[in-house]
């Protein structure tokens, strides 16, 4: 297909948008969670894209021809909502708030640790953004699950679902523009390994993103799966 390269990124986000809408319509009890996390991760996506991902990971063309664009926000917004609600909606799970006696790091403390760890690994030690983000997400995921072991199944399923859903984005790209990946990713600082044409770093990233972001809202609000007797 002869699609202008600056439109490929935007068009390829359609599957994310459609899944987000399906989850929003179907998951009436998760709509607040979905909107809150979508906006938070959408904003984080803009910041991280500007300072991190375009540093040594990829330089995607966008409709504005700028370093970052509306596409980065849309990806973060839709992926954020999907990651944090897919498990609950697809598996018909429901959480309710519980009181806990133990003191846990707050939601904002977790995000601060993620940001500082990533920044330190990139600018302090000099690792690539992929390595820095992978280590940081493993670190904060470990913190969450050390306090909330009950959320691990949520995180694991969120990881697998996000990994599968992300394939729709990449296969749409490959269908629209087979050379887009080679023209966009900075393989000089990546492994160069591809699985079905997709950089392995992307697949690892989405798995770890689901593991971290998937149960974060429940962690934040001290929510636990309601067991029906």
C-alpha cells in the first residue's frame, strides 16, 4: 500500500482505539479507572517519548513532523486504559476497596521511583532507554507485588493480553508500510532481533508494561478481587 510515511503511525493506532472503545462500553464498572489511567499514561507517554524513547529507541514520523506528536499521546492514552482494565473486563472480575494494616509506598512514590530509576540508568550510568525502562519496570513491579501478592495474576494476564493486543498495532504497520520499522527504529542501539518482523524490545516492553501498569490502579486504591460465595 502507498501510505505516506507520516500517516502510518496514526493509522496503525486504530486497533488500540477500537479495543479501548470496546472495553469502555463493555466495562461499565471500570470506566472511571480507565479514564484516570488513560490520561495519566497519555501524559507520561508524551514526556517519556520526548526525553527517552526518541533518544536511542525510535524516531517515528508523525503528522506534525515534530519530535513527538498527538500519536504519542493517543498510544499512551489507549494503551493505558487497555492495560489497566483488560483483565477485569475480559475475565469479568470485580474489585472492591479493603482496609490494610500495612503501610505501602503510595501510587505517586511508585511513579517517582520509576522515573528516577529510569533517569539514573540513562543519564547516570549510560544505559540505553530500553535497558533502563526494562530494569525500572521490573523494579517497581517487584515493589508492588511484594506488598500485593494477590495482584500478581492480574499483572500476568495484563502482560499477556497487552502483548497480544500490541501485535495488532505492529502488524497493521507492516501491512501499511513494510519498511516503516526499518526506517523508524534505531537498530544501532537495539539488538536488531526481530520476531515476525517486530523488534524484540517492543514485545518485552509491552509485556513488562502490562505487568506494571495492569494492577497499578487497584494497588493505588487498595482494591482487592471480590470473592463471590
